[in-house]
């Protein structure tokens, strides 16, 4: 089932978190500035193109996002590593 970016954003705004299934359907990469999925950093501030920013999480990003806290240096390091991965 395809879940739109807007649906994910609304669910996050309402509940403040995602279920495990919702996390698998996200269509936005981790921010290389703050390590969050949804944040206020623009593609320019992230140093990414819009396509790079809106790509699905890689397996490594998914794992670190589920296991690490919001401001984890490890999460930011993984986000920087995958910042310029090409969208699938």
C-alpha cells in the first residue's frame, strides 16, 4: 500500500511518532543536519537535491532511525553517509 508524503506528515503531526509499518513506508531520507526524518531544514540547508531528500530510507538509515535517539551523533553520521544516494 502506497502512503503519500502528506499522509505520513499528518500522522506524525497528530501522533508524534510512526508505527513500525509506517516507518517502512516513509519517502524521506534522514536529515544530515539534525538526523530527523521530518524537520524544517530545506534541501539547500541539507546540502541535498529535492530528489535526494525525498528518497526512501536506506536499510542502514532505517535501522539507526529505529534504534537511536533523535539527536544521536550516530544517526547524523549515517544520514551524512547516505545524503547523496540516488533515489530508487
